C-alpha cells in the first residue's frame, strides 16, 4: 500500500511553506484568517524570527498560530505553571499554541480526609 501524502486543503507541506502569509490566510478558517489579517505584533514576529535560527524555544505567547515553517520544531509553551514541550506536526497547522498546551489538570478524587464526614470524627477518637 502506498504511503498517503499529507495535505491541507489540497496543498502539500512544501506548497504551504512556499506560500506567503496572506496566501496561507486564505486557506485557514475564519478565526485564524482574521488573526493574520489584523497583523502580527512584535512578540509573534519575534517567535517567527527565532524559529528560523533555532529548533527549540520557550514562549508565553499562547495566541500565536502554528505556521507551516514550524513543522518539526519543538516549542515549549507555558501553561501557567511550567513550560510544556510540544513537537509541531503537520496536523497542527492552523491551531493556536494555547490549544496544544492544556492549562488544567484532570481532577483525581481520592478518599475523604479526616473530619470530612461525621463518621470520620467518630473513628478518630
């Protein structure tokens, strides 16, 4: 069986990497397209510039879009407590950094502590 070639709306990864930012914006969903059309602020431009030089960066910016140039790079995204390393793959193009790093942990309930119920005070004596 032949290997399936990944594409985004009919364009291969190489095609996406050759596109300008405005051409890429036309392929993205409306929220992401609007984010690009409003322009990138200095922090986002700095991330793009850094990732052209190095393969790993740490960032607090969670509203940056994953661009085709980021594929294969490692981005450590801050979740409020620590930096979570994320290896960017083709399927992540068009997502925001914040979608890739969860800010909340799953709740793990355990047995109740001492004094939490009436019966626990009776057994504590």
